[in-house]
C-alpha cells in the first residue's frame, strides 16, 4: 500500500484536479447521497495552507477550517460506518503499518496521536470502507492527492509535510523526542499505555508551540469562512 501511495504521490499519473474548483471534478456521491465538492475543498485548503504555523499534526477543528464542512460531513459519515462495524478497531491499523508510520506498533490499542493525527491519516479509508460509500472513499483520496500534488508547483513547507510516511516531514526535535519512546515500548522497557501518553504529550507540545506563535497564523485562518 505504501508503494501505491508513494507512486501516486510522486508521479504524474494521479488524476488531475482543478484546484480552482471549476471543471468536472465536483462530484456527488451516488451511493450515500453525500455531496462533497473536491475542487472547492482543495481550493479552500490551498488558500489557507500557508497561514498555519504547521500542518503536520492537526485537530478536528483545523480539518474543518482547512477543508470545510462538506468534507467534515463525509468524514463523519465514514466514521459512523467505522464505529458501527468496528472496522478499524478490528483491523488494528494495517494502513498505519503499511505506510511505515514511526508511531505504529501492535502494542498500542490505537494511534497514540489520534486527536492530532496527520491529514493523510484523516483522509485515507481502505477498501473495507467501500460498502460505506466507495465514491466517498475515492473522493477523499483524490482530495488528498489534489492538495499534496500542489507541491509540484508551490514551494510550501506545509504542503511538503503531507508526505508519506505521515511523520516523514516531522522536524528533528519532534522525532528525537518520539523515537526513544517508541524504542523503549518496543523493547519492553516502557508500558504501552504510558508510552502512548508520553507521545501524546510531545505531540500536543509540538502543536501548541506553533499555536503560541500567533504571528504565523493570520486572522482568516483562525476565523475560517
Ligand atoms: S483504514 Fe483500513 S487498513 Fe486502515 S486501520 Fe482502518 S480498516 Fe485498517
Ligand atoms: S499517525 Fe497516522 S499512520 Fe501513524 S499510527 Fe496514527 S493514524 Fe496511523
């Protein structure tokens, strides 16, 4: 799976998406009735992407600011399908493993930074979600690639941080705090729950450090539309 993601991200084979929100890519999901306008969401994302101090780790609120309520509604629909079927909880994170995430281990019950997980983790739903709305799954995948592929013509650190593995763009100071915790839990010298808690603390510190730099965030990013 990671090869597929990287191939699509790093080659020009992915579907071309009109970043201005015009053209033939504003599709309606025929299975669920959910409307999600990719072009509009990509355009909104690109208009805000450089107004955030960082986009490696994002909250639910930031996802809504970045992509808009239609995307949030699509995520909620698939999230509901997930909870009802226990889909991700019964899988245990195959996609996290396949993406080579540094924070993946079977020792954790779930992603240790779930509330701050990266954008790729939020927009990716595997084939097990097809019954919940295959076209929504595809739309969200295209949304991610449409946003990330803007890096081909837009020199933006925040765009580059959308890369795979999800923490590939993490600054050394964050990884040097996280990796020893992961090593300790994998070696059995640290309790997994305690390790997850420590990782969460580091992630929150990193996220709030950028929030404290208000000068990096313009009023429009804080207020949304
Ligand atoms: S999206 Fe798919 S592969 Fe990833 S955790 Fe959920 S069920 Fe597993
Ligand atoms: S950061 Fe993303 S890929 Fe890594 S464990 Fe969390 S959800 Fe999975």
